[in-house]
C-alpha cells in the first residue's frame, strides 16, 4: 500500500499537467465558438482574466488567510510581469493568431513553447544541458522529438484514417474566422502573433519559477497574477475596442465561455501550473503543451467532422515518446539530487557521532 501511494505521489505532477492540457484544449474550442460568434478577442480576454481574478482572490482569502507570506514590492513587480507574459499579452497574441489564421496553426505554434522555455531556462540558469549525462541528453532530444511530433501532427497528412464520428460540425462560418482564407498580410501577421505568444508564455514560466521560490503561496500568487493581467487586458481592450456592444455578455454562450476560461483555465489550472513549476521546474511544465494538439485532433475527428490522417497518428506517437524522454530525464536528475542530499545528511550525522 505504501509503494502504491509513493508511485501515485510521483505521478501526481504528470497527471495534473495532463488535466491542465485538457482544460486548455477545452478553452481553445470554446474560444473558437466565441470568435465565430463575432466576439472581440480583446474583450473576451479581459473578461476571462476578470473572472479568473475574482475566483483566485476569493480562493486565496479562504485557503491562505492564516499562512500567507509577506507581500513585498519585489513580489508585486514579478506578479506584474507574470500577469503580462502569462496572462494579458500571451492570451491576446495567441487568440488573435487563432482568429487570423486557424486554431490548428495556433495550436501548432504553441508547440514551440518547450524549445523556447528550454533555451530561456538554460540561459537563466534554471536548467543545465549536461549533455555528458544520459538525463541531459534525454531532456534535449525529448524536447526536440515532442516539438517535431507536434509539427508533424499538424502539417503531415498521408493516408486518411476512417473512424467512427458523430458527423457534426458545430461551427458556422461567420465572424472573425473568415480571415482564414483572407489576404496574405493577415496570415503573416497571424504567424508573428503566434510566435510572439510562444515566447511570451516561455518568459512567464521562467518568471513564475522565480516568483514561486520567493512567494511560495500558489493561490495568492496566482491571484496577484490574475489581478495584474485583468487590469492590463481591460485597459488594452478599452483602447482598441470602440464598440460597447462587445462588452455585453448577457445570458449567452459568451458568458459561459468567459466564466469557464477564467475560473477553470486561468484560475484553477494556473494554480496547478504554479505548483508544478515549483516542484519540477519550467521545462517540465512546458513539455506537456504538445498534448493540446493530440486532444484537438481527436476532438476534431470525433465531433467536428474533420479528417484524421496517418501523419497525425505518427506525430502523436512522437509527442508521447518525447514526453517520456523528458520525464525520464527529469526523474533521473531528481533521484540524483535526492541521493546527494541524503548522503550529505548522513555525513553530518557521522561527523557528529564519531
């Protein structure tokens, strides 16, 4: 029983990150509905972060009312940039890219996040290459394999696989999605916005790793981030959106999407990400992002009457292989660090008891 509990405890970060990717994939689909309904991306992002701020602030006041660390100006400064790179800027760039091109491209571009995060993490000293060790090689090649598999899943077709579907397409062509076949300038802009969103998210993971160490209260830290992001996103939306009817939610799918994406995707899931970053580091968290493409491919084939190709299956397999390689490398490094700590503690005990 104790061994089973230890195994489950070890799998906890991985299982939580899978849940995070399911929640993010669901939010992406819901965003597609909102954009298809003609809702402004900036306004939707502002409402999302407002809902997230209200939820996480309430949760932090209840859960951490007695053990909240001291709030310093340095923490507030870092939370501002967390709200910028992980909230307002990232979401506006990502979903504008989705609106200008397609959800497929936006999902594909997001798979550059592990590579960008790994480069930034190595540059900032959060990760070491250690190419002489098997664990270091596994992390590097695992990241490359997962990213390559995600790109293959998106762009390589091959033979079509016939599976059972519901033969429904829930999207009707209207609103901003019409830009998919629009002018070349919009597509080029969408490409740059998608790439910008990747580096924005990677920067957030790096800053979040630093903030988690200085302010180890995940609920309060997430609340600070969401409040900063909500202020930034609302200010940005007010500057670019002159149509006040866009701010009217009503009892419609827009309210459902804003509430779900804010409370679940930007609230609960960001708390989980903050915990996983503190436990395993930013690269570990970023390497799960390619799973969104697998989930989108499955959902599109089953519910949106989209075709599934052999290239998609090969890409999904490569993603899983890449994830396993990175997880294996991280587990080997964790075991090594634990062994060194135990050995040092033993030496101290021996020294004290000659």
